[in-house]
C-alpha cells in the first residue's frame, strides 16, 4: 500500500507538569524572546502575566500537581498527500500542515501558559527537540 493513499492523520502529544492551583503565584511578564520562540509564525498575544510554581503541602512542595497534554493533530489534505508522493522534505511538509490548519505543539503549549496551566519552561522542556 502507498502511504499517501492510506494515511488519514497524524497526532503528536507531550505531557507537561500542571501548576498547583493552590500555590501558583503570578510571576510578572514573560520575556519577549521566549514568547517569540514558542509562537513563531503565529500571531498570539503575549500574556500580561504568567505564573510560577511555589510549593505547598497539596503538591508536596514541588509547585506542580499532575500533568496535562499538549496535542498536535495533522489531518492529511490533498496538497499534503501530493507532497508525500513527491517525497518532499520535512520543512515543506511542516509548512503545508500549518497552512492546512495544524496547531504545533509549542502553540498548544503557549495556550496552556496563557490560561495559567503550566510554565514556559515546562513547554520548552518537552518540545525542545522540535525546532
């Protein structure tokens, strides 16, 4: 069977530690270069404030409690399928997937930072090999 005719979609996931809701505290603003690294190519406004872990008895003094997922879903479109058939490089495939509406893992992580679920350090730690 041919890959381009059988592939429907591809999903990637990473787990990040979740900030403890009992002790997380505002930590000022995120550095511009860190935010630019996370949201490269996307127009996502930087959050006015971010949170940092503190530690309490609820989280065993780690500042984190549990994990949450970052997800990236690529649905294979006709243009993407043609790139597979043409044996295009990974850069061309990635650009087409973003044109098709895929939200990269780092952007999913940026959304978790905006809503105070996790930290930029956690997102960068689990997505560092994706640059």
